[in-house]
C-alpha cells in the first residue's frame, strides 16, 4: 500500500472542520478529520505533511506519527497536532480496510458490547465560526431556536430539556451555566447572584428528573482556583457525575489542591496532548475521569496510550467529542476496546444535523447506548451529496 494523494474537504456547513482523505495505489481511501481552524490545518496538511505522506510505502500510524512529529508546538493541540491527528485517523481507517476488520477488532475486540452515552447540550451552530471558547461563539440564534438547540434550552428551559432527554432514553447530560460569569471576572471570582443563576439550572434539572440523570457540569477551564472552589463546593449537594475542566489542565498543582478541597469528581483532558500531558495529573491524583480528545491529542495512536496510562492509575476514560463524526466513530472503537472505558460523549444537535448531512456509517445509538459498527476501519464515509465544499488535492 502506497499513498498517492492527500485530499482535503472543507464543507461550507461547518467552517471549523476539515476532512482529510488519504488515497492509495490499491484504490482505498482512508478518512480523517480535524476540528478548529479548518483552513489553517488544511494549509499545514498540503504544505508540510503531504511531503512526508506522498509515496510512503506501507505507512503505519506509529511510523507516521514519528515522521510527522513537530519540532515546535508538540506540547499543545496546535495546527500540527490536529493535522497529524487527522492523518492518524485516516491511516487507522486504511489499516482496518486492508484487514477487513473494524478497528475495535484490531484493538483486541470489545470489552463492552455497547457504551452508555451522555448528551452535551450544544446547538447545531455551536463553535462553528471561530476557535474561541466564548459565549459569542455559542451559535445560539437571536430568534426562535432550532429544534435541537439544546444550549438555548439548558439556559432557558432546563427542566423541559432534561425531561425531553430522559424520555428519549438519554440518561446523561452536560451543561455549562457558569461560563458567562467567568467572562465577567476573568474567572477570578463569582458573585452570589451569578452563582445562584447557574445553580438554578442545575436545581431545575435535578427537580425534574432526579439523581438518576448523570449530570455533568462543564467549566471550560475558565476559572482560577478561588472561583472554581466556590462553584464546586456549591455543586456538591447536587451530586454531579463530574465537573469538567474547572481550571486549565496544565495548572497541575492547583488542580491537585482543588481536588483535595472539594467532594465532587473532576474530569479533564480534552485540551491535553499525549501521555506526557496526562502523566503529572495522574501522578498527583488530580483527575477522576480522563476526557482525552482522540483527534486533538494526535490521533488514535496516542489516545490508546493515554487510555492505558490512565488505567495504570485506576482512572476511567470518557473521550471528548464535540469535534466531528469521524472522531466520534474513532472514540467508540477506542472506548469499547479498553477496560477503563466509562461513557461516550455525544451531541444530538450535531448527530441530527451536520454530522448526518456530511457522512454515512455513524455508530448507532439505541436506548442511550452506542456501539461501533462492523464496517472495516472506523466505518464512516463522506456522503456523495455532502453539499458545497472546498476541495484541494496534493499528489
């Protein structure tokens, strides 16, 4: 097998996403993707990575990960890492196709036949126009929200949203009602009124569907230790399944101190890169759930090592997915195949809008549980009718 072309596709309906297709001399095509700054990642793929990939004979994910490793920026999920992660997903897809096996089988077979899911309560337009994690990039419409705009719903109708999810068989949900308060103070402090406003969302959900709903609270790493401590202590009585990214995950000492000060589980990791990014947190006992992003950490090759490292410390993994349909499929193959797979993040607003409009072969969700398909590779393919898109090919 030899790579003969590197093709990128940037769909107009999701400007932050770029697909990468690796074409081979035996007629196969491996699919990967990168999310955040799609145009910039596309430039890297053609102007740098293609030089390494084109003509590569029998490329393996591990050998290509080494060949593409960046000299600068390797410690962060920057353009090179995201581009390399997209390539890694495509290479694993090719290997699965060549073997005629789904990735979960190549990884040793499923430990669980299916995984529980939770719904991240975003809307169809969430983070689609820039790489900022701010409320001005939430994509909440100024007029009547769309049917699947769960972000608008959790802010304004949390009880009704919780009931809708529960009745659909979705028994986990994630919300972020404290972000605007962080923007007001730079994350240094939270006023009693802002704290109460965020807690009202949590209380409404608990009153509607009780404590059987796995309720995650996302803080997006926007707080310092003082503000995060106030929020987590106030959340204790509501028994969150976890609080995610209360602080930046590279603030290892502060996160360890925070974990010791509060009585709620802390999840983190979507913006960390590789084993070396996670090791200090695991050594300090600062994280209860590892939320590695399979694509942002550099691909399945590195994500599998992160999962094994977390298992060494007795910590479960629950991979992040707000980043695209190919990544979701890769997450499921990974999480089903490891002994410490806990739960899989999904976004129904994406699954029922732009994910479905761009690809086929997504892993099905039945009664709130998800399982990898039996299709070779990761199983996801671009639709022939995906709509307007910019394409570029390097040969």
